[in-house]
C-alpha cells in the first residue's frame, strides 16, 4: 500500500476543499494507494459526514494544532510539532507515507522539508518548481518560483541540474533542454547573477543548456527547464495566474491561458529534499487538491527523489 | 515651431516603417509641429518617393552612418557621431528639436542620453519607463523595464520619485500611487534589494507609497507607478508582448490583452535625463512609430523634464 499524506487543514478553504479534493483523487487512484488526511478530528469529521467515499481509500490521522497561513514559518514549525504540517513531515520522514502535500503555509512546508527531511547531498537551496504552460500544450518546469528570492549563480546551477533530473525522470523528457531566464539572447546580457550563472551553465556537462530565454520566449517552450531566481519566477507565475482569472471573467476560453490556472497542475514540488513534498496554492479548490495528489502519485512512481539522491550524494 | 526628431534608420523595418509612421503622425499633429527624419539620403528618398504627405510637416536631415541593432552601444555611439542616433542627440542637445525618438539600438539610445544629454541633478541611473496595461483601461508606469538589470535600493527609490513626477505631469495623475513589485504583501517579504527599497520608499515623503504589489496585482492597477529592477520588469514586459501576439494568432480580441501590444503606447521614455527621449520596439510598425511620436508630443507639452529638473537639482 502506498500512502499519500495530505494536510487537511492547509489552504484558505480547508478542511472542506481539501477533503473534497482528496475524495475526488481517491476515485482516480488505483487500489494500492491510500490518502492519509491529517487534521483536527472535529473539523474533518464534520466535512466527511456529508460525503461518500470508499472507506479504504482514505485514512485519517488526527492532530490538534494548525500552522496558520501568516505565521512565521520557522517559529511555527518548531513550536507546533503536532500541527498538520508537523505530523505530515514526521510521517514522511519515518517512511509511513510516500509523499506529503499541503496547500497551507508554504514557508512552513519549506522549513519542514529542510529541518525534517534535509536536503540531498550538497544541495544548497531546494527550489519550488512550477509548471509553466506552453503554447504546444505541454509545460516547462520553472524553478525557483518563490522559495529563494535571492540566488547565487551556484544555486541557479543546482536548480538547472535538479530541474533536468526532474524533467527526465518525472516528466519523461530524454535530454531536457535548460534555459536561463534572462533579458537578452547573448551570453553577456543580464544582471550580475544571470551573467555568472550563464558561464556555469555553459560549462556544465550534466545538463543540456540551450542559452538564455527571454520573456517573449517563455510560452514558446524554448526549453523544458526554465532557471530563474525565485523573485522573478514568483512574479511571472502570479501574473500568469491573475491573467487566467481575468480571462475567465471575460469569457475567454483558450488552451494556453486555461493552463495558467493553478488548478491544472494542482501543486508545485519542492525539489532537492529527501522526500516527495508538494505545495499547493493557498486558494486551492477541490480540483486543485485532486491534481496535487495525482501529481504526488506521479512523482512517487518516477522515483525521482532516489535519482536525485544518486547524483547529488 | 516644435520639432520632433525621429531616427529613420532605427528598427528592423527601417526606414520604410519609420517613414510611414512619421507620415501617419504628421497627419495628426497640429501645424506648429514638424517631424525631423534623420537618415541616409538614398534610403529615405526611395521610401518617400512613393508616399504622399504635407511637405511642411516633415523635414529631412541626412546622416551617413547607422548604429546597427547588435552593435556595442558605447563603442558604436562614440565611433559613429554621424549616425542617425548620434545626430539625433546632437540636435536635441542643441535645442534644435524638442524630442528624439528611435526604435533602433536601445543601448545606444541610453548611452546617447547619458553622454550627450546627461542625467538631471543627482539621478544615478535613468530608467526606461514602460506603459503597463491595466484591467480598468488605463496604464501604470513600470520602471525600469530593461536599462538597469541590477539596481541598488537607492536607485529604486529614484525610480519611484521619477515615476511619480512623470505620472503627475505627463499622465495628469494628482497624487500617483507607487507600488514596489515584490513577492509578498508584507514589508519583510522579497529579496535583499526589495526589502531595503521598501524601507526607503516607506520613509520617503515625496511619494505616495502604497506598499508591495505582487504579480497577481499588476493588471489590477493597485498603483500608478510600479517600481522594479530592470531585470524583472523586462521579463514581465516581454512576456506580456508575446501573450498579445499569441492572442492575435488565436483570434482573441480582448481590451486588456490588446493593450499588451507594444504598438499601443508606441514607445517608452528614458526618464531622468536632460531631454525628451523615447525608445521604441525593434520590430516597430508604422502604427507604433506614429504612437511613439504622439507620445513625444504629449511629453514635450507636459514639460515633465523641467519639472524633474526642478526637483532633482
């Protein structure tokens, strides 16, 4: 039995949206999978009471604390070991579950990943990898999208390596093309960090570096992996999400813009830590939660964490 | 007579697109305006030969050199004083024209602005200000969008002051709201530069600072002035432009997305230098050139350069 732990208390519409999403996912998961919902007993039972689901598909683990969205991540994670996030990482660390997903406090998910699971080998700063939609119907992996606002060139190089491994094993792309998000095509273009990162990427034999990608290239899918500091990545991603919301309000129904909807990918993996961790959007709907859980399944089956461990240790 | 100089050799489709755009603009400008086209005689006459226009509306000044799009800006500007860009800055410096517009080498336009016109007062790094489209039908001014990839916090603070003055005098916004492009709402969020810039902006009495704006806020128009390092600003802008092109290809006709079209604003002013300088997109069409020239007119009439001079000297 493979188990995917889900933070039932995480997100603006938790626990209802999370539990509904988990039930949707349960109906699509094979029988050897089980979803482990972690949350406060009363709150969970109240929601589950009205819903129908295959009992064996969902297990419940109770906790008595919650890390709220605006709590300080490090402090909250240390002070609330019996929060849903704290318990989730404990289960993952102990191998009782194969993945942990939460649409709750992203900072606390990052802290849990670093403190409880630890980074793999010499990885300095695990990135959050976002699924960036392309015109051709696929996604590129953009990393980082917000965990690391400032990055040294060496850190960007690790993002490139991690993104390549993820794209290869979790997305089945043979030799993933890596592009550096930048403000010009030529290698001397950019800010200090991107100029230095370009040289590291160019000379790195472990990746298939294709050079800089500009803002205008992003939807074209010039690369399978887009490397960027979390600052720019986050602004780009959030702008895309807001554009999707705007398009819906205008009645625009377009395949590219529709995939700017955070619900489609459902979540973003934290890569480079010793376990499968997926973070979701704070406003996650049941559909988003379902897709986050299915993403966790895909990532578990790819064994990408073990592949990264082999390379980085 | 007020004169607007236009680099007839600047842009991928020069001189044809530029001259056609100038003629379109001439038909909309009042009689006390004249467009001064600067370019190679043969190339200009060949295009003009086939076109009709009011003779008094367009003057021609011949040069025998051109700074190409991919030349090194500083080197090219020094070595080609008789290029269209070189001549344009000379005319502007001497007061023979009131503004200079070019869709050519942006770096050379920046160098010309710095070397020939000079910055005003203690301005450290003049930004390029882009017109960022909003859901409400207006634009916010985003600065910088590419001239300064790395910015110190003090430089971002000057962008805020410059943007405020530009919005007040050139865009007639009484007390322009200033937002810092960032990756969270709270003041402690962001990268090192944005965190430090936040403190400077918060304590600056000359501006109406409203705090951070995230990627998802940009189209909402939370602020009239968006302050950002040129790196992020450039990537955002170019992504928007490519989205417009994509939307056209899909038959999407939406008021917000349509204004991501660079042709609508036509150009972007370089602010903080001693003169009216507008740069256009390399792929500028006649429509874009026309709008760039009309933007120059608006900027001339606002006297915004004098207003900035008063404040910064």
